C-alpha cells in the first residue's frame, strides 16, 4: 500500500539524516579538538560533555527514528522485499557440487588443523593468543 | 489468508531455530556480563580459545578470543614465532563449518540481520553487489595479511591493521563497551576514533538498506571461511536427483551466490522454503540437521517424535552449558573473582593519583642497573608502561628516548608488562635506546604502584617533589611529552 511505502521512505530519510548528523558531529568535535590540541598538546579532543552535547542536538531525530522503528512492525510495515535479484539473468543454474574426493580433502585438512593446534600449543602461539586477548590494546579498538 | 487468521501471534512471530542459535552464541561468547557493568574485561584462561565468529576480545563481556584479531597478531609476530595455533583453529572451523559460522554463529551477522529488519526500502542484489563481494578478499589480503606481516617483519611493530582501521565490531563492542565505564578513556580519543566511529555508523546504515553489507563486502573472516565452503562438513546440500535446476534457490537468496554452497553461501537454509522439489537440506556430513517436509512425504510419526525429543535434549544441554558459562564467568571463575578486588588497594598505598606522592620503589633494569625512585627527587620523572606486543607502546618509545636525551633533568623509566611474549632485552637490542628498561615482576608490583592495568600504554609523570602530575592511559606524542615536562618542571 502507498502509505507503507511512504513510511519506509520517510524512515529511510530520517535514519540517513541521523547517521549523517552523528558522523558530522564526531568530525566537528575532532576538528575543534585538533585546533585546541595544536595549542595545548595535552588538551582532550573528546570529552563526555562534548559528546553529550552532540547527542542532545540530534535527540529529536534519534527519538523519531526509535519510535518509527518500533511502530513499523506494529503497523505491519516491514522491510521492503530484497530477496529477489533485480533481473532473471542474475540467477544461474544450480550447480551441485561434486562429492568426489571431498572426504579425502576434509580428512587431510582436519588432520592438518589438529597438527597446527598441537604445534601452536607447543611453540607458545597459544599463549600469545591468551596474552593479546586478556590485555586491551587501545589503538586496536579505535580508542587511540 | 485463513491460515494466517488461524495462527496465533506467537506462531507468526516466534524466532526460528537459526535466530535462537544466533542469540545463544552471542550470549555464550559474551558470557562475562558483569564486565559491562564493571568495565573490566575477562582475563581468565578461556581467552586462549578462539570463537568461530567475529567477536572483539576487548569487549567487556567476551570470554574468548576473536580469530581475526588473533590471526593478525600471529602474522605480526611471524618473525618471532609462527602462529600455528590460530591457523589450526581457522582451518578447523573452516573445514567443520565453512560459512555456516556467518549465518548461525556470528554475533555481528545477527546484528546485521536485525538492522536489515528496519522498515526501509531495500537494495536488491545485482551484478554490482556481486562484484563488491571481491572487496572482502582485498581487505583480507591488505589489512589482515600484508600490513601485519610487513610491520611485524620489517619494522618489528605489531599492527593488527583490520582491527585498528576498519573493524566495526571492535568499535562497537570494544570502544563503545568500555567508554561508558572508563570516562578517563575520553582523553585518548582523536582522529583514529573519529575514523572508526564514522566507519561503524556507515556500515550500520548500509546494513539497514542492503542485507548483511559488512558480511558480503568487507568481512575478511567470511572471506576465509568462504574458501572452505565446498569442503565444510556442515552446510546446505542439494540433492542432485531431486533438483530441477529451476534456480529458485539462487533467485531468492539474499547473498550474492551463483550456486547453493558456493563461496558466498552462508548456509542459512532459507532456500529450503523456496525449493519446490525439497532438494535442499542442511547437513552435517551424512546426518540431516534440517530438511523441508514435502506434502505426501511427511516424516513418520514415530520418527518425528524421536526427532523432537532429540531436539529438546540438545536444546536442554545447550541451555545447561549457557547457564554454567554465565555462572562460571561471572561468579565462580577465580580469574573473574580477582578482578573485583581493586588491583591497587591490596598491597600499594594510595599514591598514584594526580597530586599524590608516588610510593618509593626500586626496579631491576635490563642493563643490570637499578632504578631507585628516591634517587631521582629533584628531577622530572617519566614512567612509561609498555609491552612489545602493544603497537602504540612501541611507536611512542622513541619519544621517551628523545625526551631523556634532550632534558638533562628528566629521568625516564620504561616498565614492560609482566606478560611477556617476546624477550624485551632481545627486542630492544638493536634499537639503540638510552633510557632504562625494566620488566614488571610476576605479581605486577610495579604496575600496581602506578595503577597500571591491562590497558596499554600508560604514562605517569612526577614533578621534582615526586608528586604525580599526570597518570593517563593512551598514546602520547613528543609534543605532549614536552608539554608535560614543562608543566612538571614548573611545579616545585
């Protein structure tokens, strides 16, 4: 029905606008912070207060998106149909994979996996995984 | 229509088995629920195991390691030790499950599917999306393999490039998971965070409009598992004797497949519902896990009852495992209990906060000298907590060395974490640094004195009176160090 389509389009526009505003807000905080940091190398670029202020600015949009996302399914508006390719030419005949030699390949790969894991336990790479996983590398998760 | 009316709300909306398995695996991977409240990551031995799906190990809830993060770190350490263990785990998961992991066992896959349920117009798959699927192989080759190998071998610097520059799971689970409980982390946010935050939002938006965008176009773990899809033990299979080659399975699939079970197939099993011949089933070797029921070919009541009983037993066992995991990782595990005790209160007096006097200590240095803090009264003291496996740590070490050379009244001590992967002395041998280096003791005595933690790097600055003027986790620049020196030197 037409109103459902309009609902989807409106929601898409609001969601895109929200994402753009959140991205722009983050970039603005960074730009202003970079200027502050150029003057004072110890100045913080992001602060909880700046982040909260940015979130406050997009709060109406955030609420609109949240309400529309929750109301959509209740009103019977679901995501548009995407489970068909645009054209028939995109679909290809089904190719049934050959079972020939698959068992042998699996066995060889499984044996190799077992050998690698044992080698890893012996040469210390198992411990390396543990040590990396129990410590936080702030740069690796994007903190800086 | 009549059938729709007869069905109850629950029958129309109840989650599928796949959805339940996705929720289950997300909960099991992140069973350390109290971490989301305390902000402490789990540090027990279970983290030596890799989960099959993409789940950041810096997430406060994670109880095991991410295979992709572990792979990058293993490749970065190739010059010191071959990462056989991670290769073995990836090979095992690949051969056993292939991309079944993506649709059934990946928390990020589940999140992408939830986002795609939002009511917006959707982008259909096309030749363009098909071409974009090759992008994830480029990401795999460049960010997961080439860059970590290059930095590891040529520069002796561990760089998990995919985690650092792209991974939205790391930003969402790691950074966003830790920031609410660590307000002091805000001080280290900068251009890298901005970049990763924007990537996370854009990827999230893309997933709303385009089914599993990250999974289809960017995920290197999916690219790796896709290579094993033809050989995987568990997966969707087509019965060649029943298949009529109508192509309905391919047309209705939301992934960019050309045939069922190819490198893009995630074995979700949705195609079973569209196959009029009932030729498609989900199998583990020769065992059929899921198969459609065709009219006139229903399972015998006795076999049906047995199947249901087996299903209930399996779910019962799975729930028991989950309950035990939740209990263990939040209450019973000694590693989990230890983190609830304040790390620094047990044996060190309060003295690491700004404005407080740091407790005196001595540290045995790698060059056989002894660093005695009391002997450096009257100097500005910089203490750097680092580790060879920490990229920003090794990146900023030269700054401390430059500072020590330039400022005659500045003393620098770099303390390596007690968790040693590579011999620090061997690592430092050809670097030519002049500052003293020490390694923390097994009981982390030195780290405790300055409130050091598993989060590295950390810099502590003392003024001439031995009072703390700066104690912050995160990278520093040479400009920041000089400003810190000026601040500390100006104080009495």
